[in-house]
């Protein structure tokens, strides 16, 4: 497979290279792609050196698959150009996620909907992926009515500038700010920009993408997304009301039997998921599983996952694996 990684010098791009190698994805030729300022840089992949090329050069090289993590503008302009020459694009930006003609895929949930004609496939937002990974099997059994989610998101989701701001704050250095406020010893209820309705884009992604992935617009979702100075992954407190009652043992068994989900839940020994331990892993970790005693048919969960892996790079590559396995590329 000739594979282009667009945004190869970014945080997600770097994790994509790592995961492609770890999972022995059948890359016969890598095409590392970045902005003009990085063209010519050398990228090592599986003990071979490759030169970073521009987007136009990458299109001319006709990759089989292009894994994008280069922002929405780049994706809107260039994904169609790759698709036109037959490349299958899997894009991490929000550009195509809500497009009615594009599929929004978490392989364990809805990869079966993919066909050869899907040339631009959207990878969901990290905080959506980890939530639907745990909720999809429960929705199938108990039908979700409403979700209330609060997220506690690693600053790695904001990008390098925020990580640098936190490092500077920890070192007592005044530097460039990714946020108008300190990150260290703080919690910022501000992930991405605010929309007209007072919610942030991050919060509305949790609403809109969840309904699309679970293919059920009747599911009500409300979200509060908070940025905290952790590394390793995003955490989410999820309160989910079902149409019917559930059995807690059954809920645990369903989650235990869901590929890609690991239940870590034993308060007798203080066992629960934490981002510092989820870092570098591809699973979605679920704990603090308990009935919401304030209203019927409602469950509380704590969900943690590495936002750069299952939340971005690994999910993207799992989509590519599905395409290769089912000869859709
Ligand atoms: C964030 N999910 O964490 C977004 C984009 N990575 O900021």
C-alpha cells in the first residue's frame, strides 16, 4: 500500500507513523506530507528515510490511502483532489464529519457501512470516539434516551502551543499563551471556540457526532468540555438514561465483551481508569460503573482513553485496516 500521511510533522501525524509500524500496516511506500516549510525534511519510517513532500507532489504520487491530520481548511481543499485520482482519504479534521454524503466511522461500531465508493471518510472527534465506544453496545441493548457528559480533556488535544504554555508555567517562564488564562493548577471550560448557543464546538461535536455514529437523532445529548493540565488522554463522566431498565451485571458483561473496551472497576481496591495509565494504549477504559440513584433507567460511567491514539491515529488506521481487509481499497 502506498500511504500518504498528511500532517506528518504534527502530534497526531507522529503517532500515526508509530501506530502504522506497531500494527504492521502493509505500507510498501510512505509519502510524508506537510506544509511548505517542512518540505525536504527527512522522516524515518521502518528504518528507511523519506523526504517530506508538498500536498501537490503527494497527489501526483497517487497514494492508495491518505491519512489526514492537517486541519479542516487543508482537508476541504485537498481531500477532494486526492479522491479524484482514486486515493481513499481518512480525515481527522471536523471538515467532513457532518457532511451528509460522508461516513463518520468508528470501526467497532459502523465500519460495515463502508463501500468502495467511500473516497473521503471522516474520523470522529477524540472525545466522541471514546464515549460511543462504551455507549454503542449499551444503546443496542437498552436504547439510549439521553446523555449528559462532562469531559476532562488533556491539553495535548489543544496542540503543541498549549503543551509549551504548560511547560513554561511549570518552569516559571513567561511565554506564548495558547489560552488567555493559566493552564497549570487550573480547569478551563473552553475547548475550541464558542458557538451562538453558548456551547463550544467541542461540546457540539459530542452532540452531533454521537447521533450520526449511532444513527439515532432521537438521542438527546448535552455536554460540558473542560481542559485540564493532564497528559495521557481524555476522561469523561457520562450519565446515560435508557428507554428501559438495565441490569448492572449485564452492563458490565456487555462492556467486558466489547472489543476495544476494558473495564477497570473495583472500588474495593481503588481500581478505576486514569489518563496517566491510559497513555500509549489503544483501549477505551471504563470504570465507576454505577446506577444513577436519582432517576430510573440511568447509569453513570467514567470513560478514559488516549486522545492521540484511539481518539485519532489508531482509529484512523483501524479504518484503513478494515478497508484493506475487505478489499475496499
Ligand atoms: C481537543 N478533541 O481535545 C479536540 C481536538 N483534538 O481539543
